[in-house]
């Protein structure tokens, strides 16, 4: 599945990119685990919610000076790839649309409808 590769890349960025701060690493790893679980379950809403939480965690870590902005950018690129793939998952509760095309019947004025007019 295409979704798995970016999720795994994201995990790698989080684990390598968090530096020596175990609290930041733990928080971001937990958020990544949420994203991964939701993506593997093909749950679009939960994945989007987990991605939003990950974005907040990253922004807070950068604002606190606990995460380098370049590393944060790399994580965000991976998260954006996951978000692109997540958009291909049908939203829960959505029903696939089925379109049935029927051939048109005779219209008034056609030769078939005038055959008995004679």
C-alpha cells in the first residue's frame, strides 16, 4: 500500500530527528503511532485528526526550542505525503455513487411514435 511508506518514513524522521529530548521524542512518537494506526485501519477521519494533533505537537516543540525547524520541516513533508494518501480513503459514512445509464426510449415525434398515425 502506498500509505505505509510515508508513515514508516514519518516514524523514522520522528525517532531520528528529535535529538536528545526524550519527552519530545515520546510525544511525537505517540502522535505518529496514532497516525499509523488510523492509516492502517483505513480510517480517514481518525487519520486526519491524528495528523492535525501531530502538526500541533511539532509546532509546540519548535516554539519551545525542543525541535529544530529544519527537522520539523522534514517531518511535516512526510506528514503531508500521508495526508495526500489519506485523501484517497473514502470518508466514513459515504456511499459510493452508482450511475445507471438507460438507453433513451422513443420520443414524441420519432418515426416509431408516428407509425400508427398514418
